[in-house]
């Protein structure tokens, strides 16, 4: 492949300039130049059977470094290998970073190898650093394509500069450590993951899901249930001569209730189908859930903000954080599986008290029209007005003058607007952050639904329990605002928009595992079946994935298309 080894005109000029005008500098390594040229020309370059992936970053780094080798230090190579071998603690795959090849070469002097092999190994070490640093900074999987990202060319930082800084400081370990998410929640989850690995290899045969075991029952499964709860750090009474291991006693019931609470189940103490399904979840499956959550953490901005609101869809929960301290936690209701709440980040800009609700077109056709046809009083009972047209020129109509039976998806020239009131679908307040999904936070008249353990009842928006507590926190820095003023405003039943003094970041996430404030590892059901595809991409390797060269967008990864 002679074309691969030829210098490009630009490279030749660079080499000539270096030789004539900078005689004190080291000469470019011809073998590195040749390999960079091959990558720039689109040819795959392999080293000892392992493909180099970070093409553009490698080219930029070595071009700025005079195409010289940079990994002469055995100590820096050892630091990189240690970081690569520990990548699994982050839920990443060490094989993606040439672990098998580099581990046996880290401590050998580069002088042991031929000139060509030295160049190959130097590129391999650089490639490993660039890919690992990129994946730790922004994630391995691109959330906009849900494909593994192999080019180290995404947002926020030029990875070649990160590599240069690590080498100049002689601190590869410190540089890589600085790239992972800084939020304590990420590190807590890493520690919990490491602790969970102790269960790998433990026997975990399926427990029959029927019949339900109730307190006071005797059941052959209870001895194994005791063992699993103990392994999962929900210890129940150990069997002794005075204790029947097959009897469901009060101490075991307490352990079951704690376990149910940690898995988002109804904490009723009944060992039924859902509880047994959670008990049957193997440790390796729990590790995968954690790995998916760690990856989603890496998709977030480097800073969530000094003050921010975070919604966990899978956890049915909202929290507000101010200066690193949680100041508010509320239950939420999220989208149904067929109308999923999306994952994205934005900023809450204003509040609307006593809002009207303009019914989205999809809901008008799919939900409201069938209701209207079945119940002629439906619109008046829910205080919904009918308008022809849009904007300032729209005309209010009498619902009795509309031939509802003639309308369909292709013929619906009306707007339905629910006026403020106790039955308004948005309740008495909404929290606005205009976005492409038309999703926001709001109150609800159906407050009884917050008592359910699984709360996926909405059409995509997020309903907040006790929303005026959130409004009070958001308006705390605004002059002349108090809870009393909020209550007076709501009592008037007239729409009013209040702009926040400073927009507050809001992050809508999908985490099926996390460590709570008491240090307990929590798991939740994969409500939207999003984890499996993400985990497949996390487990895939570059050489085994034909999409390694998929173009990706350069914008901030804030949405998950799963």
C-alpha cells in the first residue's frame, strides 16, 4: 500500500520547514507521519490487530507535536494502563482502550522495539487515552444517535489538548480522574457498583413467582429469600434452632418491606410476583442497570448549576438543589409508556398561575374527540372552550354548533382551550421552559394518583406533587414574593405569568439506579425499556461494531432518543 506511506504536500512542507528553520527541534517520526496520513486518507490503521479509532484527535495531536513519539515514560504508560484496567468501575469496557495489548507492554522500555513498532505503540497509547478520556467526559454512547461514539470528536473540549496537558503535567491518572462527572452522586454509584461485584458468581436460581407469600406463611422459598436479602444488605433473622427458616416472621417482613421500598414497589410486605421478580434480578443485571445510569450521568453538562431542578422519570421523583444541598423533594407523575417523557435539559424561565390549557392536537384527536362524541356535556363540564382558527383572529364557537362526528385527523380546524379552574388539567400552576417537546412541569387536579408506587399516567408532561412548595423555592430570591402572596394569587383564579429573576436549570433524566441520601442503593423498573439498547452499545467493542465511523452531531448531548 505505497499510497499510504507517501507524504502529502502539506506534510512535506511541514517536515522541510522543521529541518531548515528549527534545527534544535526533534525530527518528525516518519512512521508516525505515514500512519497519520493513512488515517487522514480514510484507510483503517491497526496496531497488533487493534484498530486506531480517534482519527481526527490523533492527527491534530501529533501534528501539533511535530509527529514525534510521546510515550517514552514507563510511569505514564503505567498510569494509563491502570486507568484503562479500572474503566469497568465506570461501567466502561477496558477492551475499548486496547487493554489486552497495552497491559503487557506498559513497563517494557520502548528501546526494546523496532522503530516502526515504537511508532505503532505510541499511537496505540495515545488512542487509548483519547478514547477513554472522551468516554469519561461525555459518555461512550451518543445520546442523539444511541450509537457508540468512536471518534473522540464530541463537545466541550479538544481531546488532543487534554492529552497534551496530561503529558506535560506527567499526570495521566489525575487528568482522567478530573474528567468524570464531579457530582457526588456519580461517585457514590461507582462505589455501590464495586460493592455489588462481590455477588458475581453467587448462585441465583429463579424463585417461582407464585403463589404470594404472606406474613405467617410457611414456604420452601423463604430460606433462599433470607439468603438473598442478606447478600443484598437487607439482613433478616438468621436461622437458629429456635427459628424456622421456612416461616415468614416479623423480622423477615421488615427486611422485605425495606427491599420493596428500595425497588420502588408497594411496601406491603407481601412477597408477590413483582417482589419475586426483583429478587430474581441477578447481580450482573443490576450491574448493567448501574452502568446505564453512569453513562447517562456522563451525558449531562459538566455543571448542573448552583441551583437546579432534577426530575428522575424512572424514579417518579423531583428534587431541587441549592449550592449542593437538596432543599426540596417531591413525587411526580410522568408519561405513559406510549407517550414517554423525553430526556433533556433546559431552564425554567417563568411560572403561570391559574393557567389555561390549550389541548395539543394529538390529544384533541385521539383523546378529546372520542370523549366529546360519547358525552355531549363533556366540554361544558370540564370548562373547555372551542375556537376556530389560531392567534388573535380566532373565533370562539358554541360547541353545539360543531358537527363533531364529521371531524377526524385530516379535518379538525378547531382549538380546544380549558379555562382556569379546579378541574383544569394543568391544575393551578405550571413551570415553563419552552422546548421542542412541549413538555413542562405542572400541577394536577388528580392528586390522589401520587400515592401509587408507579406513576406513569400523563401524556408526557410532568405533574408535581405539592407544586406551590416548588414555586415558593423558585421565587425565594425574587423581591416581595412570599407563600402568602402565592396563595392570594391562586385564589383569584385569573391567569398570571411571573418571570423568574434568574432562569433555573432543569434536568429531566431517566435513571433506573442511584444511591439515596441514606447511602442505600435504589433500583427501579425500566419503565420505557430504554436500558437494554443502551447497555448493548456500552458492551459493544469498536472492532465488533460496524457503526464505529458513524457521523455524530457536535451539539450538547441533552436528549435521549430511545
